[in-house]
């Protein structure tokens, strides 16, 4: 029986597309821990995904919103505040998309309209969301806002393409907005840098299988799964992490601090 460490807490979860999504697993874990939430995703995702199923199983209201649209975000937050008749305790931004990745454009030959679109969805949407929450005074003191990121923001991974730049921007927004949210409203803002994970967004990266196997062999604890990530998010939304803010938190089985592992050395020795 899981601990009900989110009992009485209310929030919004962005980005549950299907049962592989990190946001989907997070919704299930948050619900198990006693949290209540509104689920949201881009209107187009309702055609591609299965979010209604998750809405039913977690007894959650679903409100479509394109996270790049200020109008949609304002509507979402107004309706959510109304629905709960209270301010919010947690927000999960689990959104990422690169049109260049999706259409197979290499980093050396980017389409800049697509780059701008992907940047807006993957990074600027986090600012738009926080600005909406801030101006509506929607967050309770000691509430927690999390966005998901990947280590390609800080180290080079050739096939991560323009998503690397989007993630660097996203992590910076977390620190910059997190300062004001902390100082003025006692709200914490962090990013979680997750292991490669088999999801719709993850599988879009060229050579993803090689990528994930390499990370598995490099990480002393092995890759963190979507379920592991969901559990970590529960702790970050709980009162046990009240003074953690402005951090990029690596949730990657140790990958980020390993130069080379013995497993990888052995592979080359054998060769
Ligand atoms: N899968 C990985 O390997 C991995 C690793 C580290 C970090 N992440 C990050 O985790 C987050 C969740 O991705 P995932 O792996 O669960 O994949 P996913 O494809 O299941 O989730 C991505 C979500 O973004 C949503 N989205 C796209 N455009 C949107 C828009 N305009 N408005 C609102 N929502 C929009 C999609 O509908 C989808 O639900 C992303 O930020 C991703 O970059 C993923």
C-alpha cells in the first residue's frame, strides 16, 4: 500500500499521451499517493492518444490546452481553480516536441520555422505556463512545479538535435522563474533530468535503441524507467522536499557522473 503523501494536494498534469508517457505513469502514482489533478494535453493529442482512459481510471477532469497558447493556458488554469475551488499544490510539465526531429532534419541543416515551433512547445511553454500561474496567484505556498528534461542540454548527444537547445532553454527558465516564484510566493521550481525512456517522444530520436542500451551500461544503477521517474515526481510534489528549488535533478541511475563504466571498457577490450 503506497504512502498517501499527496493526500489533499491538487494539481495539473501536462503531457499524458498514452500509457508509455512519463506523465501517464506519474498520474497513476500521484493518484495512488492521494493527489488529485486535472489532465491536459494539446487538442491534437486527443486524436492520437488515449487520455480519456486515464481520466476514468484516476477520476480526473480533462481539459485540452495547447501549451503554446496563452488563451488556452488561461482557460485551463481558470477552469482548474474553479473545479477544485482552491489553489494548486503541484504542476507537471511533461511536454516535448521537435518538428526537425520528427521530420528527420539534421542539426546541420535545420528548418528554422520548425526550430521555432519546437522551442515554443518544448521550452517557452514552460514560461507561459508559469507566467499564467504567477499572475493568477494560482499556486499555494510550498507548492511544487516540475518540468522534465534530458542531459543533452548540458553534454553533446549528436542525434538529440535541436531538442538539446530546447532543453537548455527550459532548464534556464526553471531557474530564472523559480527565483521569483520562490522569493515572492514560496513556490519551488525544478527540472528532472531523466534517463532515456521508451515513449513516443523518446522513440523519435534517431538511433534511440543504441542510445538507451549505452546509457544502461554506463549507469551504475541502470536506466531509470518511467515508473521510477513517476515515483521521484511524487516525492518532489510532497512536503518532504520543501526546500529544494532551482535545481536540475538528475534521475538517471548515476549516468551523469560516470566518465566510463567497466561494462563499456569491456566491450572495447573484447573488440
Ligand atoms: N523519453 C525520453 O527518453 C525522455 C528522457 C528525458 C526527458 N524526457 C522528457 O519527458 C517529457 C515527456 O515525454 P515522454 O517521453 O513521456 O513522451 P510523450 O510523447 O509521451 O509525451 C510528450 C507530450 O508532449 C505533448 N505535447 C506536444 N505538443 C504539445 C503542445 N503544443 N501542447 C501541450 N502538449 C504538447 C504530447 O501530446 C505528449 O503528450 C518531455 O519533456 C521529454 O522531452 C523524455
